[in-house]
């Protein structure tokens, strides 16, 4: 498709006043005439005045634009045949024209995607019109944009595995074979930032200028506010999870029962008395840290040593995530949707109302009445203080939801296949 941009003056909402195109796009078969070889001309209007439309114009008026929307993507088809790739409008305009060749007949489907950035869609609107042969005339269509259940960012070919943010304008994601990606909510989308190649399994930070990324054996990656750099920890196996209570009290856990404590300048290995993989770490104080992993292993650090505890009943399934709000409110999530909860004295089941899941992968707890979880089949669930409820995701999202993080009024979720979702809290 060809795109030609321009600008006009004035304001109009009726087909009889639209005369000049600001943006036009033609399909590859534009010379073929009507029927299947259609040329579609999209005219995005800042406003027009003058003589009337041609007999082949469809004027589309857009409503429901969110202030966060920065551009529109317009696509069209006739009788199910796409008329080329979607056309992006670099500014948020509320009217466009589809100009069809003379003699066009059939069912015209229009889709308008409201974009926050080039790769992130917030809302969508659709219209369908049917024309009998010889009946085409200037037509005005109202398309109302409806918000998707979540902002949907599509990054094809990117293997994402971790997310963390300090604010709604400072969010990081990382994964395998890709650079770190950063979101600043400027409208430019996810921006690549150079770092040592992963794969990275987890991210955590004490603030915007002190962020840790763990994964490859032999150390970790750290962001200092300006750049990512590698800190070497000789002999360290693959690290799987990171969490801290501050910049000088950070825990790393991983393969072989590894549990390292970082004091801001160096690390100390602690004895967990296990040799299996630890998948999660979370804590509330320097003497109150939890770690969990394969076969339902749960460890508790009390300030000088790890002690092994078994949730009751004993689940025997991998626990892949830990989160909580206090010493008496700790959650775990893992295989077959196992969901143990610690109340300050004992572990018990916490899965009231939880939808059936092949596996739960991550948790994020904000309060006693707000806990989010993600898992297999792009599942997103939320605890309201009494039961778990499913959270709708945009139609078409698939794959395992691997990680999530809450920041400000949003929850960010990483889904396999290069998908990021941002839910309102």
C-alpha cells in the first residue's frame, strides 16, 4: 500500500462536505478495477470544506477516542478479501474516507485500531456495509471505539520472560535472545536497551536506578540508571528469581538449591540443605524471607539459617512464585494451579474459586483484597479477598502467561510469543 500524507483546514462531519484527502492508501491491485481487484483510498481528515464527495466515498466518523490514544490503524476488506496491510495515521483524527472504485459491490468490513504506540493497541471499532451492484453512494458510518480488556502489545519474535517497573512510565521486560526493553509511556512503544545477552528469568529493583536481572550462570545484570552492566559471581549456576527489601538486602535463588544474599557490593552464599532448583524468593524483612521450588519445597529464612517447611496439606508440586503483603499473608503458585497460603503460623490451601489451570506461573500481591496471578492458556486471575475470579483477556491472545508486575494503577503481564498485556487495577 502507498501512503501519502498532507493537511487541510476546516471541520466537517458530513459526506457532502468532504473533498480532499490527507492520507491515501491503495491496494496492490489498484489497476484491476472493481470486484476482487479493488483499490481502497483512505482519506484521513483534519477537516474539509468545499464540494461534495464522489459517489464511491464511505465517510467514517470515529467516537470514543481515549486521551491516551496517539494513532489509528485502519484496515479494510471486501467480501473477506483483505485490501492490504493496515494504514497507520500518525495523529489521532476523528474522521476518514474510504473511496472505492466505481461499480464496487459486496460487503465492506472496516476495522479501526486505536494505538497507544506503534505496537500497543488500546481499543477497536468495526463497521460493515453491503452494497448491491450500481447502488454505491456517499455513505456516512459511525464507528465507536471500545476498549480492549487490556492494552495489548504485540512484539513478534521476542521471547519475553520477566517484567518489573518502578512507575507507570518506567517498566522493563527481559527474556531470551533479546535486549532489555523499556517502556516510558511516551508513545514510542517498547525501546531496546543494550545489555549482556540473556536468557533472563526475572527482574526486580529497589528503584529506577537499581534494577537486577537474573538468568545466565556466573552472575547477574544490573541497571544503574544509565546502563546495564554485568556483575560476575564466579561459580554461580543459573539464577531463577530475585527479590529484595532494599538496595543492600537482595536475594537470588536458582539451580542446585542456590540462595545468595547481596549486600550492595558483594554476595554471600547461604546453605539451603537442598540440591534441587529454587524457583521463587520473596520476603518482608531481613529475617523473614521465603524461597520455594521443585516438589513443593518451601524454605524460610529467619535471619541466620534456612528452615524447611511443608505446606499442609503437602502439595508435592513445583511452586514457581511467591508473593505477599505481610508476615502473615504469603501466597505461593505453581503446578496444576496449586495455591498454598501462609497465615502467619501454618500453610493451607488458598484456591477458593480458582479456575482450573494446568499450571500457575506468577503472583503479585497488593493487599489482602487484591492478589493477581497468571498461568497456562493466557490465564489471568484476581483474588478479591474472598475468592479468585478470572480476568478477561483480549480475544486472540494465546500462550502461557509467565510473569506479572503491578505498578501504579496498572498490572503488566508477560505472555509467551512476544505479547504484553496491561490491565487496569
